[in-house]
C-alpha cells in the first residue's frame, strides 16, 4: 500500500482516486476549490469515441487566426503578449498535420471506448445512480459544405470500427420527432453515450468519502519537498502531506503547479460555456451543431446548451458576447429554442486544459520519479476520465496499461 496524494478534485482526479483506492492504496485528494463547479460540472456530458480527431487538426490554426478578432467565433484566441501562449501556438501549429491526426485516431478511440466500458461497470454498482443514456449523438448540418466535412469524419470513424449512420432530414426526424430541427442531414454516431455530469460527480464524491478517501477542498498547493528527484511532501496553504506517490490532475492549473516541480508543460486554458434550460423542446438525442460547434444535451430534468473554445488565460469571467453566440447558434438549428434572459444570465463556464497536440499528458515524467501526470484532456476530459483514472493506477502499480500510452507521454516534444 502506498500513500498517494491526488492534486485536483475534478473528474480526472476523482476517477484516479477511485481506481487507486480500489487497488489498496491510501489516497487523499487536494483541490483549491469547493469541488462543485468548473469544467467537470459544465461540460456536455458526452462519452464520445466518435470524437477521434484531435483539436490540432489541419486548418484549425488558420481558422483560429482568422477568428482572433471575432469574440463570438467558435474558437477564440484572445490576442495578448504572452510567451507561453506564443510557444503553445507554435507547437499547436506544428501539430496541425495529417500525420498527427492519423496516428492519434486509434489512441483516442481506444481510451474513449475503455472509458465507456468502465462507466458501464460503475453504473452496475448500487452506489452509482447517475443518469446514463445510450442514445447516440447526432452531428447536425445546415449546409452542404458542413455535411461534406462531417462525411469525411464519418468515413474515418467507420474505418476505426465505430458505429456510424448517415441520415437525411426525413430519417433524423423519425428518431427525433418532437423537436423542430432545421438541418439538411445528420451523422448519427450510435457508439456515443451521454450523462448528467453533476450526478456522476456527486456519486463519486459520496463513494470516495464513504470509502474513507480523505478529500481536502478549498486548499491550494503551494510547494513541494523534493529530494533526489522524489517528492517527499506536498505543502498547501493549510497543511503538509507526506506522500509515496503524487498524481497531478489539476486541469488547467496543472501547468502552474508543475512549474513548482521544475516542469514546463505546454498548456492553455480553453474556456467553455453552458446554458441550462428546463423548457421542453422535444430533444431526446444529443446533438452537435456542426457549423457552430455547439453541443445540445438532454440531461436529467433539463437540456444543456454548451460550446466555444476561448483561449484567454486562466479566468472565470463570463463573456456575454459568447453566451449570446451560443444561444443564437442553437436557435438556428432548433428554431423553437428561445433561451430566456435569465437562463443566459445564469450561464456558467469551465476551463479545459488544452495541450498543443490535443492529446492529454498521462504517465510518468523524468521530472520526478514518483509523479504521475493526468491532465490536458481539452474537450475530452469527461469522455476519457474513467480510463485515465485506470491508467494512472496501472502506472503507479507498474502494471501493463490497458491502452497504448506512448502518445500521452508528458515529456513528449512537439515538432
């Protein structure tokens, strides 16, 4: 049995703690927040093997530069003089190539499919009652150009052995008859599932608490005691904790914490927004509005509208322009969807840790012998959470990993 400190109480940190505890370790979780907000609570709730294309795909940087002066665009990189942003941008641009996409597809698929399998296992336990649905995910397109782009991705998904169907307007209305949808066609990924995030987070925190995993919210990591490239203790603003192993799963703050260990992680915070509505618009199947990059999810008791990727540093400011862009974009595809002023006022945001190549950092680093990284999942943190937790446990227990991890190496170089 090892004493393990998990830094970060989001979905990645909780899942890491779960699998470590299940394999006999003494685990404590430290998080700087109250653990009831952020990306783990405001995401679209998708478990999506269909999302096989990494964020750093050909043409994305070009679009990002074109959208830099448009604060309502799906991808917004706020112009600013920042050396870390410049280094990240150069590395991101170098990753936007077909070769990177080709070799990323199987590893993204494998870790996402493993996560689904692990979610299935959790759902079978009586302690886990979270909403979990297997209705698939539609990619809705309003233009022929959008449909053509989605068909290319669908072809790649089919070749990756994922279950995909192409639907015309009449066909998707047959499976979603109560919703008024303005779209010329859709791609249906039957392989995708969805959840209500706060329910899963509540179940997991409750389980860990009952299992006597100690959780320390509202506690900020300040420093470390290091000897011979080994972390001996973690210092916070309230206490110190001795550790045999440390897991860094602090989301967008992981880069700042890693610097205290002498490790420079290329990572930017990508802000996403969500708007919740209790109005019934007849939506029963999750959908991504292809041209606007907006997610629509029917959750337990409400519908969530989520989207945007805003690279603007670490902050939780709500940009009304971006909230309005999400609401207006959703109404283009669902003409009956009239999100109220109060619903938009209640919008929340979360920061997703984005690496230059769109792949997470999972595994050991040369920085410290007993440090395991689990961060940088961008929009796929929810989709990859349980598998990441399992991989963290396998790394620490020196077991053969359930999926190939070479592309997740925290010490990888970006060319």
